[in-house]
């Protein structure tokens, strides 16, 4: 309720004058409540089990500077604990961790923006753009950071947005990557055949220019079910449906199913995060 009241205090947001007028309504306490409530709203369900955080959520308004400091310090504490959890799981062999090019580039377009024409008729920028060295640098930086954080180099790469092109095979193989991943549409446009689970649910070896790379292609239906559908269902029903669909695939062809999605899409829509 307090957050809603702050939004109401802000008022219209159409012009600079309206913004300035809205800001004049806010005193120090209002701004402090806004800061604390904003940061509390982005703490996940595990963080909300902390007694101090739960008490601040229940308090709801009239926060002190000490309250604000508690929330910010708790966020830093969570972040310092997160990477060691991943490192431990990696060391135990429970997970594998991929990396991505450093600044999240659309790799084929960084290499040459003209690669967009392979997808069909598109409007290219008037100025040509081809910076393959930039992509190389981003891969090197990603590998160096991964090695510094996790103590070893990754075997796999998730190309930003799943964007790939044949020339990327040479680049990734040269930097020691063993596998990469993309979307099922990329696979079936490349094979020039209709979608089938038998063709989708298995690993591929892609070769180009004397280099080769293992490739996995995501099952969009299963991935989007987690990202956009199951959050609207009862948890046990959603889990049962997911397992049923996997078992059906395994029973028919015993395949390898790739489920790939952006974690931020479903996160806030599920019960208990």
C-alpha cells in the first residue's frame, strides 16, 4: 500500500514540468521508503526467510536509515555467497557452467552485419559494419573472467540470444570451446525440413572451414512452458506435465532434450519465486 501511495504522489509523468512537480511532493522519509520498498521487492523467496527482511516487509513504511542499510548489506551478503555455491556444485560435478561473449553481442552481426541477409530480406544500416576482432576480444575476456571466477575454462558457450552462423564454428573451436547451443528454428531452417522431435532431440556435430563443434538446439515448447506458462498453473500440475512430456519423448526416441530459457522471465511469476 505504501508503494502505491508513493506512485500516486508522483502523479503524471508526461512532461519535465510534471516530473519536477511530482518530485516536490517527496520528503526525505518518502524517498527513504521508496528506496527500501524498491529493494525489498526484488529480494527473492529465499531472502524473505531472513527474520530481518521479513520484519521490514511487515513494517511496510516509515523506514529508518538503519533499515535501509540492513537491506543493502543483505543484498551484498547474498551476492558474495552466490558464486561460491556455483563453484562448489561445479567442483562436485553436479553442474556444468557455460559462458557468453563478454558484452552480450549478437555474434553474427558483430562479425559482419551483412549476415542478417541470410535470414531474409532485411533493412541493413547505410554504413557497413564488420568487426570480427571485437568478437574475438569478447570471447577472450569471457574466458579469462570465467577462469578467474571458477578456476577453469568453460567447455560450452551460449551465444547471446542463441544467434549463430557457420563462421562462428571456426571462431569458437579456435578458442577451445567444445559445444554451443541455439534455438530449434535455427536447426530446422538449416536442415530445410519440418520440425520433428526425433530430429530435434539429439546432439549434432557442425563443421565449417576444417573446424567442428557440438551443437544442441532447444525445445522451444518445453522451454517456453517454463518461461511463460507453468507459472500460471499449480506447481505439482506443472511439474507433472513437464515430466509427462519428457517421458513421452524418451519413450518414443530416447533423445536428448535441451531446455533453455532466460531465468528472469519466469522468476517473479512462480509461487515462492
